[in-house]
């Protein structure tokens, strides 16, 4: 009875809460077998089936859902409101003017999205219906993938893709491992090893597998691909055995089985709960600075629009106060209108004015900007200079929203390893108790035949030392996670070593480890393989030594070390530990610490990556205790990571230091050049690394981040131990500020090249102290500000000993400092992901440490050197292009609508449109859309080579300079000036006179058409004046769109269009063109409109030239003659094809 | 350039377009181009401006207000809205020959033909001769769509309803004798309005098409009675009607009434005394409007318009002035291209 109640209670608590997520773990019954009675209540939880739904819509909800989603966008919603207003009330323009473009945009988008969704449906169907082999009642049966349920045991053969997230039970390989490639998940094409549960790996046939009686408890699905904790309870003889499950047991949906004949595995997450499906969710959107300015401008224009409408409405009623004006005998209202309440009439008038002027909000701008960004990003993809021959990769654009942000970067945060350096490790030396060993005669990583492999710099060691030396070599050979792959089983060729007859390769997620194991190989100890939990080593005497691997305490970036516990053939148990010096030395109790420390520091200054190796002999009792600690931590379902860390901390202590290794990581090609260019471009470069200070600063010197004359400021634990943080900070800021004060005088005397700049080095621990929120009230809160102050005056900052999250914190701190600078983070590894996501622009490097950074970045490039072109050329271009696009759009819509506003003063505020409906509709859609779109795609104000050669040009566009309020006001003022010229020009021409030699008069539509013609030409010519790069496409589009306007006008007025209920434009355009003064006034007005802009340009260029303009002019003078000839020859050669 | 290296499948296309290296003309608005350009444009504009100004100065215009607000005016008697069929006479004299062809306009001020409510109030189909719209005029025409007894109005709408209905007769007084100056009313409207846009219904006699309809409320005669003498100037294609139906752009406007280019007046109006007989029907005082008649001749550039010439002169001189200013700036601040 009691059990029943508890079952009931659990049931109630589970179902009443409703949300499955409330239960933080789930229980899976393998093959849906009930657990033996007494152990636990059997509660069949409800899980979703294995249907993947990537499609957004169904046949039924497509129209409403799609409409809803489209109208959530501001632009569409704005148009919809205008359209509805036009439908409901009597407005000056027909609903078609906004309805048609809206309908067009909505339909095209809906068709596109519908088609894409149909494709997704098809893909989903293909996936959901593909056959899956399931073990049922001891037999393998075939099922559709979508019918797969949690708890089913699945049979997967080689090269098949896993249908859902599975726990590996057993594989065809004896050791219960299987190889998997996750290329489709995270892009890593290397093979990863997964392990079967130890107790089930022997079950290798379907009968055996179906006899497994076990339950799996695991956490509810979460999206992190690399995290999983669970526990399996196996009931053997009704005696439950609990085993831990980790991510090494979890096969993810989407990964493919490789090099393994078959596996049996049990489904634990299905359908939309698989990690792959959970990762579909898009990341948070980043917005660029340009987009923010755009929205600010939009608000201004909205205010202008509303105030225009209010002014006109108010004036209308003032003007109409005289009834003879309101309703002269020839223009009466209908009875219904007369009876309407004045407030309703006024409101209707207000709305009508809003509709009349609504074009001032450039709705088409959003569409154009989106197209520009999408199409423009192809130039990054297409760039041949950003293609890397070696990797065979080109740049990747994950989001095109941030193109122009690349031109605005002020702070660059870069990772060191793999980003500045190649992450191509080479073993340089090792040091055992102060004796240095250098493998010599290295040629492409292969040992030269006949060499005696060791060259000792130091005095030769005695026999006792020889033991220590061999222990060290064994330690390095054992303490790692390197895998050995035979050549024919590996797709990606990595590192080759010769081992007997067949070639094998070392593969590891850490290149350091591979370098170390290879280095040991050259020193005489060769790691052969791991077989049946035994590691095999070939020692100097060509004998195989076998060690049983008892535990692996894997590496993590917080602990910064890893350990293995092995039992050697003699039965002794050793713990070998390898890690960063800072994490090893405090745990060492004996060994020649001083000598090793000295060598480590020496190597670090050389820029080498050093690791220390230590060991500990474990007595059987100690080993028992270790086992106990570890198994308890591993079985925990909650907080397992923390418990493991605690256990590791207890185990890795009382070490005996053996020695240290040094591995070189060469700088990436042109890294120094790139950093120098970024500096010249006014960017501040920060290196954020987990490496230690000496190594990192050596790299910084090598990469010219610090130069010889850079004054280094240190803010490290070492200093803060001597002085209080407070004093150090104030000291530093005084140094910096004193110099800064002095420098302004120097720069004025023109010695700016000579000044010494500052470089700051800070380490993770100090940074934490600086960032810690104030405890002593006001005083410590200032540390952050003070620190930022110091940073601002340093051209380069090196942050070492950083944890991944700290990297993101730094980026965030700079991002939110009071200048709100634009930040860029670049990195290659998983530890850079957090900062890549935090920064305004995140760039991933296609490095050796997998694809995580690339997947989470906004842009990815093959090498660090490509950053130069990415920022200096592409970023610069995109910024120039987009800012002109934005300003021009606002400008052209002011010019468009302002005459219409002025016309209201001359038509009794009656909302009479100045232009014909067709012109209103097509102005933004076709007459003026293509030239600016093309400009925003291919404009080059300066050649790309010069941009690259002269990085200081980048400063010209810093701080969003082309979208400052002053330039926005200039553009708007220019727009209003042009509008006034156009309107009053036409007004005075029409003032009581005839235009033609036959004495006939023109009407209001001719008036509007005249203004409109001037408008289209002026606006297009204005863009032509701004174009610095006239390719044949520019000529084609600019002259083509003007021609299109003329042809359209001729056609529109040339025919009685049967579908129109008015023919007001009939022959208006032709009549206008038949009159001489119309031509003359069109020319006059266009010239008058463009005149001030040209004068302003010339005078500004002469009086206050920007660097860009100076270079433009200089280039022109120097290279005008030859370049013309060159261009001509190019064109002629092109023609001859 | 042939690439010998092994091509990677992922390698981007190496074309001028994808690499942003299309051959291009890269002009810069530097002083070297702009200053001579401005001088040239300025001089050209001044030339055109002088030409326009002289042409415009030679055009003769004679404008006479006949609203009748002035007590001394003969038309003052007609300003009383109760006076029916009022005729008044204006006398004036011309000193020198008014060169022909002379165009005779009537002008209205403060008259908002460009008012939206006024402008939409018409039925294009009806005016195109569509009989369906005779019976059921477009709702746009309201409140001039149906009369009080719900008969459809043809032509409907406020524009048609408010057709200008003053008529003029011009006499030259030679030795006390009144000689009629012949008016030519052909071709005063747009050719396309007359031939394409407006059409009478295809019914003979025309009058039958209008059975069951009423004439606009303001009108004294129906649209088919506008010109009995000439069927090609009757109904919707009456030239005066067409001229009126083309709405003016601004509240002060002129519309062409007649041309004077026949018989003795082919060369224009000789010097002498003239008398204009006006049948004064059109009320404008209620909205403070004015009525006037204008005699004008035209040149190739149309009617008298000093603005265009002056504007050309001003902009032309501005161009020249600006080029001088830029030259001073150039000389004083030495453009970078100089070093």
C-alpha cells in the first residue's frame, strides 16, 4: 500500500507540475523493462517520439503564422497600418500605393519561406521515415526513425548516422570503444573515441543485448554538446550495480559511426530533445552601431512626420475658419461630411496627412539594407586573398548583420595560442632535475636514422639520475590522452611516426600532447597504444613495457593539469601529473624545484610553452582512498563537476617534481605585420591568454605587440603581493597620466613618432581583484575606473592566466565602459567561445582545436593574418557603403516628400498629392533603388591596396564618423534645400504664365511631374557625385535607371490604361517635354540643387582634408597618366576576348 | 594568368568581380576639375539667362481686372448676385502694335482648383462617353452626383459643375465704329484631351444620350448645348470645357480662352481703342476671388516669364563667383596635390 501511495505521489507531482522540465533527471528503462521489484517504482515517463520537426509551419497554420511573423517586423507593420488607414478613411493616395509594395514584399517573402519550409518538411520526412534497426525481443527489426522511443535499443552499423542521442552499450570492438565523427555537428572531422559501459560491453549479439536489465538515470536534455552526466543501474542477479555515465558514453544524433562494424546503444533523448535539435535554436542577435544610428534617425524622422502632419492639420483648420474658404460654392462637402464631428474630421485629416507624408520614413531602406548586407557578405566569401591554400578553407560568414561593424573596431581581443601562434607544437627540450635534453637532427618531425637521439647539454647524469630520467620519460609517455591511429583507418592525416613497418599517427585534441609524445619518441621512448586498459611503451632497449591505466584525471582549464594513475608490471601504483608550472609547484613536496623552476622561467622568456611533470607513489591504501573519492564523485548526478574537482584536488598533492618540458609554438605567418597594422589603424590590441606571463609576453614581443620602446606596466600578483592593489593602481595611473600630460606638448611640436607607448600586463588573479565589486564602499569601486583609465592609455595589454569566462568578462568590461567602444574578439578554441559571443564582433579562426569557435563566431577566417584585410579593407568598405546608404536613403526621401509638404500651403491644406500615384509608389521601389543598392555593394572610395598599405585610413571612419549627427543634419538640410529649390523653382515658373509656344496652359499634374523629374535626376546625380568607383555596372545602373524613369513616364502617360479609373497622367510627361522652358528649368533646377554640395565638397577637401581625401588626391596626381593607360589597355584586352 | 597550383574545390572564383577588381574610372571632385567646370557652366548659364531675359522682355502682356469691386468699373453693377444676364463693357487702348498671334486668357485668383476634394470630384469614364456612367455616375462626384430628385448629373462632379461661364467679345473702335475682333477657339485645349481622353457618347443626335440625366446645377444649358453650331466643339469635347477640366496647379491661374490671329489681326492687335464686352456670370466675390483678362503674345519659350532668365543669370554668376572663391582658397591654402 505504502509503495502505491508513493508512486501516486510521484505521479501527481510529475504530472501536476505539467512541465517535464521540473524533473531535473529522467529515468530510462532499457528495452522498456521494469526494474526488479523493490528497487524503485516503475514510472513510465512520457517522452516525445523521435520525430524531428525543423519546419516552422504546417499546411493549416502557414498563412496566419507566416503573416504574424512578417508583420512583427517594424517596416511591414508600418506599411500595414498605413494601408489600413488608407482603406478606412478617405485619403489622398489610393491604398494601392502602400498596399502594392506591401503585398509584393509579403508575398515574395511568404513564397520564399513557404518554399524553404516545404524543403524542410521534405527533409524532415526523409529523416523521420528513414529505417532504423531496433532490437526487440532478441531480434533486430526495422522501424521508421520517427517511431523510435526512449529506451529502445538501437543497432547501428558502420557509416550510419545515429538516429537520436544514445548511450553506447557495446560495440563490435573488444575494448568496447567505437569511433565517431561529429563533422555534421561541430565540423570536427577527426575521429573521436566513445566508450561502452564497462559492464555491458561484453553483450555483443541481439539476444545478449536484449537480456540486459538496466535503467539509466540522466539529466534532462540540455543543449551543451560536450556535457552529459548520468548513471546506469544494472541489475545483475537482481543486484543493482551503478556506473557513471559521461559524455564519453553519449553518442549524439547527427554523428556518424566510423571504423566500427556495429554498435548497440540505447536511446535516451529523442526527437526535439536531442542535443542536435536543441542546438538549432539561434543565438542572440547582435546589432551593429550603424543599425542603432539608423533607428535613432528613424525616430527623428518619425517626429518630423508627425509634426508635419500636426502642423498641416492645425493650419488647415485655421485657414478654413473662413467658411468661404472651407466650402466655396464650387467645392462643397457632402451632407455626410458636414455632419461629422469636427474632432473626427480633424483626426481623419491628421491621418490623411500622415498617409500623404508617410514616404518620408524610408521603409524600403530596411529591405535595401538587408539585401546589401546579405549580398555584400559574399565579397568576404569570395575573397581569394582570404583563402588559405594549406587548409583549403575560405572565410566564412555566419551573420551578415555585422559587416559594417568590421570597420568600426576599436579594441581587438585576441587569443594567443592558435590565433597569434600556429598551434603547431614542436618539442624543443626537456629538463630532468636540471639536466637538459634536446632531441637533435629533427627533420619534418621524423627521427634521422642512426642518430643516438639524445644530446645532452649538461653534465651526464649518474646512475641514480638515469632512473629519474627514465621515470620522467615514462611519465610523459603515459600522462596524456593521445590516441594512436593506424594510417588506413584515419581520414585526416595528422602526425606521422614510423613505428616498425606500419605507420601510425598520434591524434589528440591537444597539440601539446602530441608534440610531447613525439618528442619522447625521439628521446627513445615510444608510446605504442592503449589496449585493454593497458598502455604500451617501447623503451630504449626496444622492449615493450605495459602499464595498467587505473584512472585518468582529465585536463581542465581551471585546474590546468591532468593526471593518470597507472599500475606498472611490478605492481606499484603511480600517479603521474602534468600541468602548468603554477599549478604544479605549489603541490610539489620534493624534487629539484629550484633548478627546474629556473629552466622553466628561462624557457618561458624564450616564448616556449612549458609544462611540469611530477609523480607520486601511491600505496595500496592510498589508492583505495583515491578510488573511493573518485567513484563517489563520478556517480553524483548533481554538481558532479564540482565534486570531481574537489576529489582531484585531494588526489593531486604531495607530488615529487620530475622535470619540465618545453614546446615551441611558432608565430603565425604575418602575425606581427597584422598586429602592427591594427595598431596603426588606431585599434588597441589585447592579448588574452591562459598561458603564463613570461611565455605570453615573449610572444607579444615577437608579434610586435610590445616594441622595444614600449614601457611595460605590470599589474600582477607578484606586485600586488608587495604593495596593496590600491597603491599599485595609483602608481601606474600616475605614471601613465604624467606621461600623457607631457605628451600633448610633444605631439604639438611634431615628435609624435617618437613617443614611448605603454604596455600593460595583468594576470587573472589581479584582474579578479580589480573587478571585484567594492566592499569598502566608495573606494574600491573606483578600481575598475582607474584600471580602465590606465588601459585607455596603453596601446597594448596582455592578460595572462585567464580563464575562459574571465576573457568574456574583460570584453564586457571594456564594452560597457563609458565610451562604449566597439570590440572584436578573435580566437580559435572552445575557451574563446565566451568572448567571441560577448564581443560586438566575434571572429573564429579555423584552427586545430576543433570548430567550436568557428561555429559560434560571426565571421571565421583561416588565419590570423586575414584579419588585416577583413578589417582594413572589407570593414572599411562596408562601413563607407552602409553609411552612405543610410544617409542617402533619408536624404532622398526628404527631397521626395518635402515638396509635397510645401504644396499643401498652396492647395488649401487639402492633402492634394503633388505626384501621381505611380510615381509615389515607384520612386523608392524602382526609380532610385538600384543605383544606391549597387553603390552600397561595390563602391571603393580608395583602392583596396592602399587601404591595406596605409592602415591609418581606418581612423578616418572611427567612432561611427560618417553617421554623426552633424552629417545627418547636413544630409537632411541638403534634402530640405533641394526640396525648396525644386518646389519654388517650379512654382515661379508656373506662376501665371504659359510654357508652350501654342499658348496652352499646364495643369497640376504637369507641375508635379516637373518637380518629380527634377527630383529623380537630382537624387541620382547626387549619388553619381558621391561615387568614386565607376565600373561598367555603375554606368549601366545609374544611366539605366534614369532611362527607365523616362521610358516608364512615356509609357505611363502614353496609353489610356484600361484598368485605371482615372487618366490624369495621360500625355502629361510628353506635353512637358515638348516645351522648351520645361527643359531649361529642369536643367537649371538640377544644377542649383547640386551646386552647394559640390562647393562644400571642394572647399572641405581643400581646407580640412581627411587622410582619405589627401591620399585620393595624391594618388590622382601621381598615377593619373599611367593608370589611364593601364585601364585602357585592360579594357581593350577585355574587349578582344 | 594561369595558376599552376592544385586548385582546391573550395577556392573562390578568381574573377575581377568577385575580387572587387573590376576596371573602373575613379573620378575625384578636385578643384582642378571643378573650378574650370564651374566657370564653363557659369558662362553657359549666363549666356542662356541673357537670351531668356531678352526674349521674355520682348513679350507683351496686358492684364485687366474686371471683377468689378472698383466702384468706377462698369462691371460693378454685375457684382450683385441677383443680377441675371449682366453684361458689362471694359474699354482700353493699345499704344503700339500688340504683336500676334495674341492669346486671350481669363484669369482667376484665390480659386483652389487644386483642392483635393474638388479635384477628385469627376468621373473619367463618363467623360470618356461611357453610357453606363451616365446612369450611375461615380461616387467620386458627390455631392454633385445626383440632383435633389436623384437624377444623375452629367457631367458630374464639382470641376464640371463650376465651369467658367463668362463670355467675352472684343471690339476695336475705329472711328467710333465697333469692329468685332474675331476669336479663334480651336486648339486651345490639349490635342490629346480633345482627341483621346474626352469623348462624346456614340449616339446621334447627341442629345438622346442624355435622356434621364440632368445638367450640372450651376449650368444654364446642358453640355450638348455648349456649341450647337459646331458638333466637333460640342458636348464633352467643347474646348472651353476641356480647358476648364484641366485643373490648374496653383490657386492663381490663367486659362486660355481664345486666340486672335485672323482676318485683319494676323499680325496682332494694332494700336487703338478697344472695348471688351463681358457677359458677367461667374461669381468670385464670395471667396475673395478676382477675375481678369489677359492679352499676351508668346515666344519660343512660351509666355512672359522673367523668373527663368533671372534665375539662370543668378545661378550662372553664382557659379562664376564660387569658382573665384574656390580659386582663392586654392591659392591660399595650397591643395595637397601641389606638393
